[in-house]
C-alpha cells in the first residue's frame, strides 16, 4: 500500500498545484435550482448567490434597484437555511403590472422575510443603521453613472463581514460605467471577479469575513485556482439559463402549434366556402340549362303555332274571296232574273219564289260570312296573344342573357377565391418552413444537451479523481495514526498541553477529511440528480420532437388533401368553362344566322368569353406549376425528416451506451463507496478510542491548570472567580484572534517578555494572541501595559458571567459603552 502511495502522491501534488481543488469552497447550496425563474442579468449568477448566502449567513440583505430574480433567490436561500434574514429591495419606477406580480409572489412565498421599499436608494440610506448590512446587491443598469456615489454613501452601512456584489462589470459597450466604478473600488478591498453572463464583481468590505469567503478570495493567488472557480460557477449558472431557454422554446412551440391549428381551421372554413360556391355554381348551371331547354321548347311551340295560324288565315282569306265571288255572281243572276221577270210576267212568280229561296240562301251565306268574320277576329286576338307571348319570351331571353352575365361574374369571383386559396396554401407552406426551422432549433438544443451530458460525464470523472485523492489522503491519515501510536509512549512524556494541541490538530484534520469525503459524496449525489434531470429533459425534448413530427405529418396530409381538392375543383372548373364556352359559341352561331342585326354584339361577347377562358386556363396552369413546386418541397422535407429520424436513432443508441456506461460507473462507485465507508467506520472506532484516552488526559490537565490558576498571584490579587472560556469553533477562534492582533490593546512582544513561561513554550509562543484568547485572559494576564484584564473583570461582573475574553468583550462592546480598562 505504501509503495502505491509513493507512486501516486507526486501526481496528486502536481494536480493540486496546477488545479487548486474546489473542495475548500464546496457547499450543497451551489447546486440548488431557483424556484423563481425569469430573464435577468442575475440568472446565471444565482448558484454563486446561493453559495454566498450560505457562506456569509447574513442577518440583513439590501438590494439597490428592482430585480425580482436576485431578490427572490436570496429569500429562497435564507428561508431554506432558516437564517432569519431580513431581505430588502430598494427601488421604484416599475410598471403597475410587474409591481403587482412581485408583491403577489412575495406575499405567497416570503411574506415573513421580504420587504420592498419603493423609494430612491439615496433616500433609503437613513432607514438603515451603520454596520447593519451584511450583504449589499446592486441591481443597477450598466449605463448608470451613479454607482460611485451610491457605493460611497452605502459603504458605511456595511457590517464587519459586509460584502458588496456588483453585476455587469464585464460589459464595456459605449455608455457603460459600472466597470469603471468597480475598478476604482477594487484597489481598496479584496475582491473576486466572474466574467460570464455580463460579469459579476464581489467586494469584501468587512474585516471579519467567514472562512469560506476568505477561501474564495484566496483563490486569486493562483490563476489556475481563479479559472477553476470561475468555470465551475459558470457551468452551474448555464444550467439555470438553459431551463429558462427551454421554457421559452416550449412556449414558442405552443404558440406556433396554436397558430397552425388556427390556420388549419381557417383552411377548413375556406374549403367549406369553396365547396358552397361550387355547389351554387353547379345549381346555377343546372338552372341555366333548364331555362335554355324551356326556351327552346317555347320557341318551337311558338313556331308551330305561328304556322298553324298562318295556314288558317290563308284559308279564311280564300274562303272570303270565294264568298265575295259567289255574292257577285248571285247579284248578277238576280239582275238577270229581274230582267227576265219583267220580260216574262208569268215567270215572275216563279222567279220571285226562286228569288226568295236565293235570298234565304244569301242570308245563310251572310250568316256564314259573319261567322267567318267572328273567327277571323278571334284568330287575330290569338295572333296578338301569340305576339305578346313571343315578346315575353324575348324578355326571358334578355333575362337569361343577364343571368349569363351574372354567372360569368360568379365565375370570376370563383377564380379570385381559388387564387385566395392558393395564397393561403403559400402561407401554410411558410408555416411548414417555420416548423422546419423550429425542428432545426430543437435539433440544435438536442446537440447542446448531448454536449452538456458529456460535460457532466467529464465532471463525474473529475469527481472520481477527487475521490481517489481523498482516498489517498485517508491512507496518509491512517499512516499518520499508526505513526502516532508508535510515538504515543514518547508523547506522554511531553507536556500535557502540547499533547492536547497535537491530538486536537490531528482530530481536526481527520474530521475535515471525513467532512470533505461526505461533501464529495453529496456532490456526487447532486451530479447524479443533475444527470437524471438532464436525461428527463432530453426525453421530454424527444417527445416534443415526436409531437412536432406528428403535427408536420398532419399538415402534410392536410396539404395533400387540399391539393387534391384544388386539382379536382380546377379540373371541374376547366371542364365547365369549356362546356359553357362551346354552348355559348354554338348559341352565338345559331343566333348569328337567325339575327343578323345582333351579329356584332354576339361577336364581342364571344371574344370576351374566349379571353376569360384563356385567362382562366392560364391561371389554372400556373396553379398547377405552383403545386408541382410545393410537391417537390414536401418531398425534400420528407427526405430531411427521414434523415432526422436516422440521426435520432443513432442518438438513442449512443444514449443507451452512455446509460450502460453510467450504470457500470455507478456500480463501481457504490462498491468503492462501500469499501470507503467500512474503512471510515474502522478509523472512526480507532479515533473514538484515542479520543476517550485524550479526554481522560484533558481532564487531568484541566485539573492541573485550575490548581495553577488558583495559586496564581494575579488571580489572587483580583479576588474574582473567572469563568471558563466558552467552547468556540475554529472559525470563531480564528476571527477573534485576528480581532485581538489588529487591536491597539495587544502587544505580542510585551506579552512574551512579561510572561516567560509562554515565551519558552514553542507552541504557545507561536501565537501569543491565541494563548491570551483561550487561557491568558482568564488567568489574569494582561495583553499590554494599557489594558488590565483583572481590573476589567473585577469591575464588570457581567463579563465574568458571560465567560467572554475581557479584551474581546471590550473591543466588541465595552469600547462603545466607554468602560474603563485600567485603574
């Protein structure tokens, strides 16, 4: 084992030197996902904002300017960590709708910790005490030139651990001023810079910063460390931006789908109207044919009636002439008989009788003539009626001409409707092209997701490497434990205080190592969750792609049906127009022979109808050409769709391979984790055993120290029972040691010269301020000639009861309360 360790250690040391580990900054909050996501310049910086809230644990956060995304992210982190933080957003000039949405979300989720001060940031300064703000966020536009003024006014309100965060510092477009303000202030304070998403500047104003924030600022000591930190948070931020982008793409897809459905409804309605128009045209054409048949029948009937009337009139005229001739002959005979009667007397009576008979015959003939005249009168009336009916028939012919003109107008309107349908078909083609573009964007998003999956796999490999390094560290720690057991007999002979310090340091290192391992496992769990979420998102995109394909196939089927309908309508319209043209031409030729006066008008009408027919045929030919082009486009789209299906199938195969590799890696990781847990459990049992031994030694040391304190002359002079120092964390000890060293009341050289027992001990003399914090202040030792610890404890019983170091209490509270430090 040791030989392998010596072989791997140089490589691990090189990696640590070139790429400083992110372990010193790792927290679970950096992997959180925001609950409130909207487009904002803060969106890609939210993982760092979560991390900063957990590291800083602020009691009061103020944001200058209105940015709901950053404000609600801070509220989410404070609520999830149960910090009791008060979060303020200072700003105005927001439209009423946005303000109502912000108030509604805040009241629903963060009513106990969130507050919006709708006023100017300059006027709001007086509402906050000096040193009361732990975190200050600047939600200010990059072209705002008042950043310097606001920072100068608000810096006095920041606490001893105050941090300022400024977005937009990487934007150098004309009119941007934020980066200049940041450059002017970063020379005065420690800082850290992120360059992604417009940039983000972090300024540490306080001098009592938490350990994790100091680790972040310490990354600037190496360019590799800075690059690693920036890359990690940039990748985490891009995941937030990707989720917002996916949501926007889904909304756009739904909008396009709605528009396509509306267009499909409009197309169906247009097709219904075209069908109605075609039906009306067919009915009108049928009525026209029926009217033409009726007119022809009436004309034939009228011609026959005219022939019969002409025959009867001619026969009546002949009969009238015969009657006239017979009357003249009878008159001649009567005159001749009268002459004979005068000549022949006897024959007169006979002649008279014959004359009477002739007169009777004449009367009969006159009656017959009167009857013929009556019939002639009746025939004349019938002839007039026939002529009136003929006039009405001519009027009907004129009305048929007008209806023919109306039908021609309807044909023109139908042509216009067909052209409108073709324009709508062109629009649908454009919609198909837009769907193809959205499909292309979905394919690009799928490629991006594949890239992110590869990045996640590389990150997982990096975590495996880190786990190997941690395993090697645990082996080194185990080796150190074995060496400590060998040297324990010798270490017992040393001073109990040195042994306690060394054992405490060893225990702390082991705890940190175990804590680091736990953190790595948490990170691996988070990365596994992220991988599963990415897989779910990819499956969702595949489903959306399938739905898009189905919608596209539906549109293609609808377009094909519309094409067939339009072709059938165009063909039927062409046949109808040709039939109408033939019938109209035949009718015009017949009328040209019968009516020579209307020949010119008929010729003009025929020419106009022929021109309309040619235009209609030309328009139909153009429509067929356009339909052929659309058919080619649909065939190309079909070929592209098949290509996409093949690419999707290859992507599925690659994804299945990746899933199998991930499953194998997960099984290996679980096996390694199990073995690591067993080794850790064994180490913990060994540490617990040593801890019990150390606790026993510590109790003995504590009893010895208390007896020495009781005998100390300084303690005897004070007459005060000094309370034991309260248990402090490593961060608190480091922070209070820094506070003591930075104060004017502590003189390290004087302290060592005044107390030789401390100066002679190499451990305690290495950090006099630490000794005074943990022991010297409670033993009555003074940090400098100007501060009397025993006097301060004697005159301030509340300090004795609290158990706080006297100098620390004075620096934090006593100086403000103007307490005396020396008699």
